[in-house]
C-alpha cells in the first residue's frame, strides 16, 4: 500500500511540473493622478480594469493562450509588449510630464525591456528628404535595428518573428511618405514616382502567419489604401472602397489575408459611413469572411447603424443660435436640412467653410436649411469666429449637450448630415461641401 501512494505521489508531481503556470500581466502607474483604466490589448481579447488603491491592476490571461505581441494602454499612451505563456511580468509606468518611462520586472521582462528600448525611439524618418535619400535611410534604419536584435541573444522563434516586425515597422514609414512629404517639404506639387510605388510593392509580402502582428496588419491597411486608390479621383467613397477591395483580392490569394482585408476595409467603411450603401459590398463580405467572431462583430456594428439608416427619423435638437435664440429641429420642418457638426479648433472643419459658404450662396432661397452645430467647449471662440468670418446659415452651439452627436455616432469631425423635409434621414454621413457629389445629391432632391 505504501508503494502505491509513493507512485501516485510521483504521478501528481509529474502532472504539476508539466502544467503551465498562470500568466499574469500587472500594471502600476505613478507620477500622475489620471484615472484612466489600463488595458492589455491582444489580438482577440482586451483586458481592462480600474486601478486599485495602490494605483495597480493585474490581468490573468487565458490558460490556452499563445505567444503574441500586444499593447499596454493607459490613456493615450500605448506600449508594445510581448506576452508568452508562463512568463508573467510587471510593468511600472512612471509619468514624467507627457513622457512615460516604463520599467519591467518578472520572467517576461527582458524581451519587453528590449521592445521599449531607446533604439526604437532614436529612429525618426526625415519626410523632407527626397525619395532616394528617404529610401536609403530606411535601409540603414532596418540594418541598425536588426543588429540591435542580434545582440540580445533571444530564442530563435522570437528572433525570426521580430525580424519581420522590424521590417514592417520601418517600411510603414515608406507608405506614409506620399502623404507626409508634401507637407514637410512644402511641395504641394509632389507626385510619387513609379520607383517609389515599386518599392512599396516589394516591401509588403503576403504572410498570413504574421496577421497576429499589429505592424503587419497596419501596413496591410495602408498598402491597400495607397496602391488600391492611387488612380482613383477623390470624391465618391464607395468607388474608393471598391477599388481597395478589387486591388486586395487581385494581389492577395490566401483565404486568411483576404478575410482580414475584406473584414477590415468594410468594417472601417461601415464604422465611418454607415450601412446605407452596404448592399454594394455585402456579397463580397459574405463570400470572403467565414470567422464567426468577425461576422458577429460586423453584424453588431451594422445593427448600431440601423437607427441612423436612410429613412429613419432623426433625433431632435434644441440649441441656441448666435443671437441667443433657441432653435429646434422641429422649427425647420418643411425644408431639407444640411447639418455641419464642427468646431473652431478642427482644421478639416475650417477647410470646409469656404465650400459650405459657396453651397449656401448657390442654394440661397431654395427649399433647404444650412445648419452648423458647434461642439466647441470654448463658446466665446465659437462666437468670435462666427462673427469675424461672417458665417452664414443657422449657427448653433450645442452647449455641451452631445446627445445629437451621440445619436449619429460622431467620433470625428467635420461630419455632415442630410435630413428630408419631415426630419427623416437621407444621409447620416453626407458628402462634404468640397465634394462634387454634394451638388449632385442636392440636385436630386425632389422639390428643392
């Protein structure tokens, strides 16, 4: 009997030795009173919780997890981390002004200290440089980062993946170059050369095994946007989305990459533009996306937009105009209503003002109201701009009441909305005044 217990004890010991210990990521914050919730953002899961009385929080990860790159987020700060089963780590975030200084301890500390090392932050591309100089600087940057990686002596599995992450991190700058260079070099006539486009094409490969990498997903998104629409004129958003999908499905063959691209492009489109014109793309989505989780998330997103779909009644508003008079949506019934949600501090909003003024002049005396709703916290700044620039139409200030913006899920401005004469939605994300499609839309309105 004693022998039996001895053998059973050995078996239990062996079982306990082969069980992977729990993986815990702990975050501690010091140097700020900000009460944002820290979060650990992984590919399929986001862990988030409030700081406790010691300004700390711990996340215990799922036991069936795999090694992957992730982010620790606190407020607007985001740190890259690498999470490995059985290798718990603590990260202390010390806030020094606007800069965060992370310090890692625990089994997972070495690789995460490396990921947040100064070598990565020292490399800043010069977007003023000409194409040839810029591309050479990227080659030098990649070589420097790879040399630093080799010096760390990490395990080969991590090193191989990290080499690809470095590549895509560095060459994401190349994809930004066509839009950044005109601004930094003050060269508004700049047009990317065929050589630059060829370099972008060669920089991005089809690597479905890297879809867990944030850097790979991000460069795929930019790659498709830049190359897919380079010959498409600005204007009709649906045509640009179609061009991105056509390009992606032509250049990528593996089901995993096609699924990721189609889901990402159309989820981003619905998140911004809603579902009014989704019928054009839903067949592609259903054909290429098979993941139950992706489908469920996409359906939930579409469901949110149902309430602001074409034909649905708009929520009302009641705000003060520039003279202090209360104006409600009900007061405007009987005419079409073109609404501009904006703020004085918003550059793109200000860029649309001259185009909006031209529209107001073009349709003066017609059956349409032009309404601008400011969400400025500084009401005095709004009043000053309305008077100084002599803005027309009906100028309203929401007074901090964001119910109207929340109803239309406005997360970025400017945002334009078109309602019919009964207050029903024609377009919850209408084209901007600068878009030629706006005049076409207005001219199609019955009785305008």
